[in-house]
């Protein structure tokens, strides 16, 4: 039996799963300044299809991290915003981003070196 909580604890695995999908963290970060409509999110983020955006927002909503709001006007407008729980992930996302900024060049150099070895064989 392992004593490593990250390997044995389902809650830790849940947290890692939330970060394993690139778009989860990107969307949470994009919503940090307040509610956004889907079209605004697509413009802000870039490179995400409407289908993937919708799937990701639904997944975040399912996990209690994002709330869907529908206005009562005509036409009805939908927007999404972070829940209190979703806001708790902004610190970890910022920390991962800072790590990527500090070490991204090293990771890309390692990938390039590994690619050169693979193609050089």
C-alpha cells in the first residue's frame, strides 16, 4: 500500500484531472475578471472551437467551478462566471503559469533535443 497521497487519494487525482485538460485552466483564467459571454471568451482566448468551448464550459459547470447565467432580455444572452470554488483555483493556475514562464525555455529545449535524438536514429 502506498503512503503517497497524490497517488492514492482520489481527491488529488480529481485536482490533477482538472488541470490535465488545457482548456480548463485557460477558461478559468479568462473568467478571472468577471462574467463573459461565449463569443467574448472565444475572442479573448483564440484557437478554441465553439464545440470545445461549450464542452469545456459544461465540464467546468459540472464540477462547480463555473456558473451559467442567462439574461431575461430579448434575445436572451448567456454568460459564464467563476464560482467561489472556481476562484480558489486562480492561485494554483497563476503558480503554474509562473513556473511555465520561468522554465518554458528549458522544457522546449528538452523537447527539441529529444526530437533530434528520435529523428537522428
